[in-house]
């Protein structure tokens, strides 16, 4: 039957309602393959189709020469937060799915600890972001929307001036990176 299996399994709640209780496990592979396909297509686009001026921008040669080849993009706090959150998420995923795939181990303790660590890291970020970072920088302003529109137009091959902003980080042109 293969792909024709139902995507969800349903049950009847104590109140007589039909409720979804399970999603098909083959969707894990579908998501994994979709993610891999995205990475491959993106790499091909960047390597063969993206125009160098998309990366160079309107930076003056003097300013570009003054930029260090190694630009610090994130503080140690931000890097630690993201690594801790990633590690706890992967631990949660592995401890959730490996037992389902037949791998036998004491998963509940590890899953509980990873969930606690993830919760603590999110609470840290909720407190840290508004008081120590530029909280309002995460919201797009008018120029962000205009730059996004320019990027979409250029991606579709239509004439548009280069975007003015480069997200949070200064970039070097592809020629400088070689």
C-alpha cells in the first residue's frame, strides 16, 4: 500500500469527538529529503546563478578595504545560546524518535533533561533580548521591506537597483573572498 497509507490516525475522544492522534512516520523521511533537496538547490543557485553584485552592495572601496577579513558576527553569549538550544533540540528529537525506531535505551531521563535545558535557554533569551540587545531591530522597517522587494525583483530577472542593506552583517564581495 506504501504511500497510500493514511497520513494521520484518528481516535475517538472521551466526548465522542474524532481527534488526530498520530501522524505517519514516513513524513520524517519526506521532510529530511525536502531539506536536503533545498540545500542542494540553494548551493547550485549560489554557485552558478547568483550575481556577484548581490553580494558586493554599495560599499565604497575605502570602507571595503577597512573591513577585516574576519568579522565577529555574534557575541559569545549568542553563540552559546544557539549551540545549547541546538543540542537540546537534537537530543529531544533523538530521544523521541529512536525508541520509536526500535532503539532501546533509558530515553525518558535524557528527554526530560533536554526539555528542561531548552525551556531554560528560551527563558534566558526572552529576558536577555529585550534588556541587553536591540529588541526592535528584529522587526522589519520600511527599508527592509523595500530591500526585500528589490531582491525578489532581481531574483526573478527583472531590473531593480541593488539592495541597500545586508541584514545584520557586512559582507565582502565574491571577488574578495577568492
